[in-house]
């Protein structure tokens, strides 16, 4: 909800937001994202209603006793409970799509060398799954549940570290523009936040803490590690967006120099004849 509100406030022409939902452009990640965001909320609400009678019986009884609406509420709760498995599967599919679409959207911006990598989608997906597991640890009702999600998050952090490493290798072996863009994390302005904040505190320390709790979970340590994972997930997105905005195709003159085209034209040569 906070994310959707921030996206809406960032729109310059807020009154035209409805135009997103007049068509679905299959080739547009932004169009897919708009529809995914629209569908996520009702799907989450319906899934939450499946557990309302068992989790909050007093609230369920109060809603069921409401005049006029009580019978409708009771019917909706019964239908949601009967469809709990399909609703759970729908939420899983929408959750995966929601996690991955942001990375795919950014990777489509060819004008930003730092974003132009196919690894951003999987990286955002695994990061979203990891932060989701961390949130489940914080809200776990039993020690066994907390321990299970701690082990799951441990594996996800290892995968995320692998993807981050592959992303750096991909950038360093890419074009001169991509090498220049990734230097923001390797000695540039984002070095400290990336290595100390994200890699060290957001991934490395939680990894060590969760590995130490492989056989036995400790509530305080598990909660602390989960908070660090959530902070790391935020830092990843902040760093990727900031580094992408700091890079561009026009920053290296040996790659982009309008004066060279003017010189060719002044010499009477067609600039496209060489290609």
C-alpha cells in the first residue's frame, strides 16, 4: 500500500492514471506491472479472509452479525475458505510476478548501462523472496515456523549473493559504458553503501546469524537478522535505482561524440555509409 501510494504521488499527471488500465500491452513491462499491482490487492484480501474465522474469531463473528451485511459477509468467508488453495496459488503467482517485473522493467532501459542486464529480474525476485521470508520470521507464531523460514532465507541469501556476483562480472565484462557504470560501486560514490550497507549488513551478517541457528533458532537473533535482511532489500533497490540514474550512454566521449558526426558531414561524407 505504501509503495502504491508512493508510485501514485510520483506521477506528474495523476488524473490520467486510469489510462494504464484501458489496455494490456504484452510487450510492455510497465503495462504488465500496472495490471499486476491492480490484481495483487484483491487477491491478498481474499486470501486473508480465508483465515479470518480461525485467526480472529471475534472479528469474524462481529462481521457476521452486522445487520443486512452479516449474511453476505458469512457467505464470502465460506467461499474464500473453500477456495483457499486456488487463492494461495494465485497469490504465489502474483507475488513472483510482482517481485520480478521491476527488475525486468529497469533492464529494458537501454539508455542506462547499469540497468541493462538480464540478471536484474532474477536478482529482484530472489531479494523479494528473501525479504518475504524475513517478514514471515518476524510474524511467526511458533518456534518451528520461525526455524523453517530461517533456513529458507539462508538459502535465498546464498542465491542472492551469487546473483550479485554474476551481475558485477556481467558489468565488468560488458561495454566500456557498463564498466564505467559499475565503477559507482567499485570505488565510486556508492561503494560504502553497497559493500558495507548491503553486502555486509544486509546479506553477510544475516547469513552468518542464520547459519549459526541452523540447528536451533533463537528468537532475538532471528528477529535481528530478519530486520537486517529487510534493510538490505531496501538498500539493494535504492542502490540499483541511484546507480542507474548516475549512468548514461552520453558520458563517455569515445562512445558518443556529436562533434564526430559534424566533422563527417563537413567532409561531405555520409556518416551511415560506414555501417
